[in-house]
C-alpha cells in the first residue's frame, strides 16, 4: 500500500534513496526535506510546501546583514578618502586613483544596466586597461600614476563584487531583504559621520556635509543598482541570467532537494516550490499545473530551465507560441491549449498530450516517439515529416483534416488530407489513415532506379526474412527517376539490418547482365508484377511481358535473338552444356580438397551441385547452362572465399541459383539439393 503522508510536517526529513512510488505528500510541509535519488514515480505533491526552513532563512539573513554592515563601512571610507583626491592637485597618484575609480564605477554600472552583467564586466576590464595605459604614459609620474590606476581598479573590483552579491541576495530572498538596503544606507550614513568627525577635517562643516552626502549617495546607488539587477534577474531577463543562476543555486542550498530522484508522473499541482533542487531528476509526464514559484527552482538541465516552458506548464496556455527545436521530452501538456503553436524540430517524445488542442499546430519534423496523443485535437495541423512510431498513441484523436506540408503564401493549404476540401475524416479515420506509416522499412532509391533489381532484391529479402513479414504498402516517386519503396514490417524487425541487406543485394543485381535479370524476372510472376508496378510508379510503363520467359524493353535495353549473353541464348541457340560443364570441372579441380572427409568443403559441395543440375529433368537446357555458369563463378570465387570481392561474387551467384530453382516442383531432386547445398556453400563463404 502506498505511503500516506498528506498534511504531515516533514520539515528537514531525510528520505534519500527511498522507494516512495505512489506516496501521498499532498498538503505536506516538505521544506528542507531531502528526497535525493528517491523513487517517487506517481507520487502526489499537490498543494505541498517546499523550500527553505525558517531557520535557514534567518541564518542567511543574518549572514547578509553582517556582510552588508561591514561593507557599508567600506563605502563610507571610499567616500571619505576618494572625493577629496579628485581635487588634490598636489598628488598625481591620488588624482589618478580617484578618477580611475570614478570612471570604472560609471562604466560598470551603465554597461550592466544596459547590456547585462557580462557586458558590465567587459566594460570594467576595458576601462581598467585603458586607465592603466593612460596612467602609464602620464608625463612626470609614470610609477605613481600606474600605482594610482591599479589601486582605483582594485577598489572598484571590490564594489563590483559587493553589487553582484547584493543583487544575488535580493534575487534569492526578495521578501526578507527589502529592509537590508535601508540598513546599508543608514549604516553608511552613520559610518560616514563617525569617520568624518574622527578625521582632522572634522571641524570643517562643508567637508562633513560632502562626505555624508557622498556616502549616502554611493550606498544608495549600489543598493538601488543591486535591487534593480536582482529584480530583473528574477523576471527572467536573459541579460542577468548569471545573477539569476547564482541566486537560485544559492537559495536552493538547504531547501527541498529532489536531486537525482525519479519524478515520473509525479503531481505538483499548486505546490509551492521556491528554493527546490530539481537537478538531474527524471521528469517524464510530471504535472506542474498551477504550481507556485516554479521560476525559483534549481532546474539543472531539465526542460524547466526555459521560462516560456515553465509558464506553459503552470498555465496550460501555449497558444501561438514558438517552441521550435526545444527539448520537451517527457513534458506533461495534458489538456493544454496549443492551437497555432509551433513545434518544428522539437522533441516531444514520451510527452503526455492527452486531450490537448493542437489545432493548426506546426509539427514538422517533431519527434513523437512514445507520445500519448489520446483524445488530442489535430484538425488543421501540419505534419510534414513528423516522427511518429508504433509506440505513438493515437486512440481517439479528433481530426477533420491535416496538411502534409507547411503553408506558404502561394499555397496556404498544402497537400490537404482528405484531398477533397468538402470532405473530412470521420471519427477514428485519421488514425487508420496514418497507421500504414508505422513499422515500415523505407527503401529510398536515388540513383538510376533499376526496376528489375528492385523487384528481385525485395523478393529475396522477403524470402530470407519471413519473420519480418515484409509487405509493400506504398511507393512514392521522388523526382524524375527516384522512388521510395515503403514496406510494412513486424514491430520488432531490425530495419537497419534489413535495409543494409536489401541494398547490398540490389547493388549486386544492378551489376548483372540484362539477360540474367530477365531470366530471374521471368521465373517468378510476383517479381514480374512488381517490376511492372515500379515502372508505372516511375511513369515509364514501357515494359511488357511476351509469353512466359521473355520481356521486351522500349527504354534502351535491347536483347537480340542471335546474341549470347552469359550463357543465355536468344530464341533458338543454346550453348553446349558439355563445354560449360567441362569448364566447371576444370575450375573445380583448381580448388583444394576438404581436409576432413566427414565435412565436405567448397569443392565437394559444388561438385554435388553440378551433378544435380546436369541430372535434373525439370530444368530446361538454357537454364541448366545459366546455372552451371553460376557454379563456375562460385568455383572461381572459392579460391579466396574470405576475400570481400569474392564473397560478393558468391552471394550474387547464390541469388541467381535460387532464382533459377524457383518455380521447380517441390519434389524435384534439384530443389532438394539446392535447399541443402546452397546454405552450406554460403556458410563456407562467410555469408551464412
């Protein structure tokens, strides 16, 4: 039974690494709790309060207050020491020190406000380098000037650090540090007065007023500057991302930690999540609806690092937003309004999009592996090259029509489906329409398509892999002579292996003579029909069958009656079988005998195959001649059976022999011999 900790006080509890799957923490106080590495699959944290414990807040406030008190004295000293130096004409070093300090302060503050902390630091470095350079070339006091510039630069560096620290503190503890700025100003004022009256010039009322005013102005300026930077950082201003990251990281120290936990399907509805550590967590389908202060969590590299994504998760409103190429893997957008939203190239794999409104959404090249689209609305969506798989859930999808391409000015409704603009998909039709795209082997031919080689190679692949359940479901013409052959496969088929094997065979078959291809085509009616289909698909339906064995071609392939190609004669002449068989025997004698009498080698197996071919009563003489030619090719390749080129030759010859034997009666002795010998021969060539 799942653990029930609802309404419990779990502040500071250590639950690291525990199995808390399905546990109920709704309305619980989990401030400072440690869930690092815990299994929290399906856990309920709705209305829970996470973040820092009160003791940590008090500790941080005390530390910052102490730091600010010390630094306020420093501001007073800066005012007391540097203001008079600007007007001190007796010392070049002091004048340069004061002027350098003033210039660097102005450069840093202005650049940071306008362009961000990074730009401010660059401006500081540039101005410091320039000041040192000018001081170094100053007439009459090079060493003194250089020293003055260096002192001024180091002084400003301290002020910069103070400002950045204060900005981070304001960003991290906005509600507790509001009064701290006032403390700085008051202490700076008091310190300035004390320093002023303790100095030799304390009797001069004008100097006192100037110093007090200067201290007040400097402290006030730094406080306002830091408050502004901290405020902009927490508003998501990218210019101050560095400050925000520092603040969030610091504030999460001592807060609720889910670091490394598995939060799959966890529910954080209306939970308060300030100062929560979510680094390296698994956030698949976690629910963040109406979660509070989600912008104050430490997100690490999760999808929560994007402010626009956080806003979408909290509100569920993403209409007309742009999430192109975002990594949104595992995001939970159940019932979200995503109409007109762009997800071009985005990764939405394993996401929960149940009942989401994706009307007119741009889903070009969007990855949707394992995504749950149950009940989603896809009417008018653009699904060009979207990445759905057999694990994408489309049950109950509501869709009247979709577009297969992105819109353009010239074509605002590109490739609409259904094609008839007056027609819409009925309930359940869209899933049936898109389903054939699942579990397909896509064989793209982009260089001079050879229809015969395509047909033969596919038939061979289907015979070699019956478990793949290959079935051609579509063929698309791409360009003038390019085609995409799409075949349905079994869900667990290795498509990479099937594709590699197909194209290996296809490329070898393309290299065969035209007469050899024609012989294989004529032996199998399925291959003949597929060749014709491919030709029609290419828009070049110039092939037709003549009788049972010949095929004419009006596209440039010419077979003349009197010619003899690779042992295949024209209409009347047949090569002398005795001569061909003798050539085979000569080739076999050049092969070594098997060292083991119990295990026949290539020579012995080919000799048996030669005899079976010659003795066959079912095989016509012209096909016997062709079969013997292939045995001869195997014999010649058998001299170096492990050489890659010889293996390719052997594979082609075996394919040819299988084609020749196709169609013979099952009772034929040659069929039995082929079924036994060809696999053994292939194995010896390293093809089995």
